[in-house]
């Protein structure tokens, strides 16, 4: 019965926490790209990695590996 009495307070608290979390994500959290740039060792290296991942031979090699994995699990 106490939960039903304080339901409006619980909803307000949840909404306030949600707003705080949304503000944190919007203004303070670093994006994933900056983390990947750091992992690659800088912007120049990251550009080279992007070239690697979009190269046709790399894409076809990955496609073959994925296809082999699907065949191994008998997935069409």
C-alpha cells in the first residue's frame, strides 16, 4: 500500500534521474570515435585504419570468413 501512496514521488524521481542521465550523455560523455582515434594512435593512424576497413580485398576477406562461420553453424 505504501508504494501506491508514493507512486507519484517515485515517478518524479525516475524522471529527474532520467533527465540527469540524458544531460550527461548529451554534454559530457565523449563519443566513441574519439576513443577509437586514441586506440589507433592518433588521427593519422585512424585515417589509415579506415582505409584498411573499407578496402575491397579486406571487405571480401571478411565476407568469406563470415560465410564460413555461417556454414559451420548450418545457417543459410
